[in-house]
C-alpha cells in the first residue's frame, strides 16, 4: 500500500467515524465486514444532492459497475465455494442490486448491456433470494427497450435467464417459447454448452406442461452434449430430471442414483438433497418405508426450506411417529 492510498483509507475511516458520531449513519457489525447504513432522512438528502451534480451520471455508472462486479464474482463462485461463503455477502446487498437495476433501467443514460449483465449474474443465484418475479420484469424491460444494443451473445444470455425466471414464476408456455428462442440464438453462436443447458430448461417446462415426449427428447439431446463436453453438473441435473420423468421405478432409481453420485462428487449439497428427496419418494412407492424414512430424514436434517416442505407433505405423519419411537 502506498502513502497516498493509506492516507485515503484513513481519511475515509475518519469521515465514517465522524458520521457515526453525529448519528447520520449507522454502523452494522453483524457481518464479517463492517457495513455502514444511511438513515432514511440522510439517504433522501444524499439522493437530492447527487441528482443536482453535473457528474451524477458518471457516479451512478461507477456505482452500478461496482455491484455488477460483485454479482458476477458471486455467480462465478457459486459452483466453487460453499454456500456460507458466497451467500451472506450477496444477501446483504440485495436492496443495492435492486436499486442499481431500477436506476439503470430508468436512467436517462440507460445502459442496456450493463443492466442485462447484472440480470444474468443475479439469475444464477436468484433461487436463494426470490428474485424471479423481479427478474421477469427486469429482463422483459431490457429486451423490449434495448435488445438491439445487447449483441447476440448477451441477448441469448438474457433470454436464457428470462426462460428460467418464467419457469419459476409459472407461465410455463412462456418459459417454453423463451427457451426455444434462446436455443436458436446459442445454436447460431455455436455455443453447444449453453444450447444443452437451455434444452434442460425447455425439457423441464415441457415436462411440467405434461408434454413428456418433448421433455424426454430435450433431456436426451442435452445429455448427449453434456457427456461429450464432460459437463458433470449438467449431466447430474439432466439425470435427476430424467429420473423424475421416468415411469418405471427401477429406471427412475438408477437415474437418480447416478445423478446423486455425481452431485456428491462435485460437493453439490443442494443437488444431492434434491436427489435424496426424489429417492425417498421412489422408496415409498416401492413400499420400502424404512428406506423412505432414512432418505426423508436426511433431507429434513440438511435441506433448504422448499425441499423440506415437500418431504413433510409426503411423509410428515410417518416422520412424526418415527421420531416419537426414536425418542422412546
């Protein structure tokens, strides 16, 4: 660290300390990194002053680029780090991400590419924060008002994110159409990996719509590409989806077991818990209640809230009886 940067850091620290002492900002020490929060009155005043500055657009862009960097780093780290390492820092800035996107879309100097990149980065972690409805609105706005500025590659990424947002929010026909459009864009780009991932989205929408033949074909084509590219995470996801689609219990169990072994090897605990949840159902349908309970208990002990709710709906009364017997 040189003398100038050290002096800047000390000056910033002195300024923050002074603002805390005057109760103009609040220090939050609950996270690993200290955070400073503006009071609502101070925030309103600061926004008014910022809007009156000649360089307000440049400041807003730097602010947006900072949070874009954070979101893209988190998206990259998602597959490499444990959830406790990347989730809390991102969650702490959720309101900032929303503010940046709202500002980027509504600002007179609207930057479609920056907004699109931020939406795509947040798409990879949206399931943890319930951003799907916001994501649909943001992506539709950008595609409607500025898709010609994106370039083919970023438009494909944004339409891929939109298809996944649709898949979660419920308009499955929209998810199907968006995934099909996205597949054609990635095919034009020669991006086989993303073609395969988008076919997974297409297959899931078709599956949930009851179009099982279309879903099966999409999964098979994506799995072939996934194996050729040795994309283990994609392979595991596809095997899990194929297991859900299979009607024969032996086939379903074999597909899910293969998927689970890959998820475990990758250290993908959420993926493994999804498989464990599905295996609990298979065991229950086979009449193997003991194995179903073991699988279900594993999910209840470690799973996220949505997976736990599914298991409790299926096995709740049985688990309560078993828990009492264990306690006895």
